[in-house]
């Protein structure tokens, strides 16, 4: 039986050496050297042009290099011969959690205000907020949301979380459904979005949802830009409902020049850097799945297109 061929559609200079080192006998082809398109069984990708997918007659597997698979789900829904697998790496999960916590803590401990004071040689202590008096509400309790919850718990914050299906976590009040969301929001002095982007979650951070938060709360987004109604978010900042926001993802990336978020000192911005998969860590699991594909065994880390993640 021939070994499957994996087409590398993203950052070949990073991925090829790691994959070739892990399985020298396998066929890994950068897209620039695609050769006979009929040879390709699987594609390693981030965002992909549907025309490329349709030009690969024997393609069976979309392999996502990121945690979020929203770019691929619609492709697989309309092409039932395709499965989607994603790489899973605890280091990536931890990286997203560190950014969510860092983004929250810089606001919580007034670091931007003290940076401003330093510029003016000002010594002006601000009131210290207490973690025990502060509730973090996490949207999404998948692998990443749970890691974020644990990190905040370890610092002594009260933590609650909302997810599509109920997830029990020790010490975390968990909610589900629209009623659950509305029960959680008024407690969440910090709201962290760690949801997958699906038809159900697109635009979830709406004027109505933001309006349910306590006054002067803080919003963190390490999910997807399209979770947020950006006009509503700016309005919530302007009305004081939100004291600030920390955003790693945006509806349009890069964020457009002149966007109100660039100009608003209450908004901290990072350029979609919460995590970056390290090829050498995940090459063995990709190869394992390619071998499973060859022998017809069930694949690991499959995405459920019907759920959207
Ligand atoms: C990054 O946004 C990812 O989905 O991995």
C-alpha cells in the first residue's frame, strides 16, 4: 500500500523540515511543487482557496495547523468526502491562556496607567483590586477555555464559564444556553471570549450581551474577530459599560488603518499572536494520522463539521 501524500499549503519552510525529520519515508510536497494533483491525499493548511481543494481529485483530509477550524468547516460540509483533523498541542493551549491572562492582568493591575505616570515621573498609587472580589466569565470551555479558567483560578479569581454543552469544572460555576449566558454575564467583571467561531457564535458579543455586563467591566478576545460586533464594542467603551478591552483578533486582519480601536487608549491590541503551532511538536501526530488514513483506521483529533468545531 503506498504511503499518503501530504500537500503543504502553509509556511513550507517551517513545516517541511519538521515533517521530513519525523518521517523521511513519507511524501510531503510544498504547494509550489505540487506535481500530479491526483497524488495528493491530504493537505496541511490554515486558510485555503476552495479552488485548490477542488483541483485535488483524491483529497480526503484537511489538516488544520491551528486550533480554530472555522476556515475549513464550510469546505468540508459541502464536500462530504473530506474529513478535517486539527493539530492539538498543550503548548498552544497554554500560550493562548498566557495571553488571555496577561491581557487581563495588565488592566487589572493598572499597568498602562503606571506606564503613563512613569513618563511624567508621577508617583500616584491607585487602589489595588482584589482577585477574590473579581469574577472572570469565560465564553467557551473547550481545551483552551478550560486552561484559561484554571490559570485564573490559580491566581485566586472567581471563575465562571459558559459553553454549548455543560462542562463541569471544579470550582468553576458553569452555564449553558441563552438563559445561562444571561445568568453569567452580570457577574463577569472580565469577559474572556475563547469560543470556536460557528454559525451560532458569530456576532455573539453584541450590544445586548455587552449591555448585560457590570459597569466598567473588561473584555478579552482570544477567539475570533467575527465573534464581536465591533461597532457595539466601541459603543460599550464609549458609554463606560466597558472600562477597556484586550483584543488579539479582529473581524478584518490586519486591523484597518484608522480603525477606532487603534485610536482608543482603552483598547490594547496584539496582532493575532496568541499561539503559533510548533511543527516539531506536532509532526508525530500528523504522521500518525496519515498512517491511519492509509490503513483506514479512525483518525485522531477530528473536527465535527456538524458542530462547527
Ligand atoms: C489561531 O488563531 C488558531 O486558530 O490556531
